[in-house]
C-alpha cells in the first residue's frame, strides 16, 4: 500500500484542484450547477482516484485508477478550454491551468508505463 500524499503527481493534482476552486468561485451564478460543478468534480476526481488506487492491492489495480485519473484530467482539460472560450477564465489563468493539467497527464502516463510488466 502506497501513501498517496508522498506522490508528486498527487501533490500537483491537489494544488491544481485548489486553483480550479479558486478560479471558478467567480463564475456566474447560472453556471453554478453546470460548468462549475462539472469542472470541480472532474478536477477533484484526479487526486481522488490516485488516492484510491494507492489503497488498492497490486500494481494492476493501481494502474487502473491512474488510468481513470488520466481520463478525469482530459475531461478537466476540456472543461477549462470551454470556460476559456466562454470568457469565464482569463487567458493567463487558463494557460497556467492547462500547463498544470498537461504536466499531470504526462506524469500519470509515465507512472502507468513504469508499473506495467
């Protein structure tokens, strides 16, 4: 069993989620149950799945949860893109969050590759 809090990818994903929450708090009220909810949920799913995978037995199960986290990262990346196109996120914030998501995805894929036999 691994300690997820020690994993750099989990730490980066957690910080990114905190940033997503900060950025989305100023979204219009009519997006509260739409894009805000979707974006926060998909972002939080990344470190949550890493943490859940750490609690499972074996590299195969862990890899499966890392894959789910990578899928959530792609979903988050799209929601950020949409929020940017809708002018809900400033260019600078979008570019930084997009950079973070790409880095997290790269780390997840590298981790999965390392764990496969």
